[in-house]
């Protein structure tokens, strides 16, 4: 029987994220086909709907399936480190921080033409 991975809880601590990535990487090592595309496909399947939706937001305008696993991992770790830091600092809710990240990501992907014209 194939071992199952649980869904990634995006409301976890950074330590829980690190643990999830480590367990996923161990699971991936047990697979014969170690191509990066298959690793990404397995990862995106395992993490669940909520984490996938978050990755879509963080990876805009790219699709998560087009990015390497290491990039997806970095995006999620940056997110959890930022939210844990901000929640600890301000006591704010994760929803507000998630919206702030979404807005920041959109601004980075679509710069203001007034500021970019020479």
C-alpha cells in the first residue's frame, strides 16, 4: 500500500512547513521516476486545495506546475515566515496578511507604468 501524505496546513508554523517538506522529499526519493515535473505534480496534488490556491496567488502570473519544486518550497516558506513574523509583531489576522501578500505579489508582477517609463 502506498504511504499517503496529508494536506499542507497553510496556517502552520514554519517548523511544521519544514517538517512537511522534509517528509515529502523523503517520499519523493522512494519513487523511481525522480524527474522534477513529476515531483512538482505529486507535491501539488498532496498539498490540498487551500495550499494550492495560495501557491497560485504567490506564483502569479506563472502557474505552479510550471515552476520547479525548489521555487514552490521557497514561496511557501517565505509566506509562512512572513505571516508568523507579522502575526507575532502586530497580532493581526492571517487573512489580512494573506491579502497584503496578494497585493504585493500583484504589484511586483505588474509594475506601475508611470514609475517604469524612462
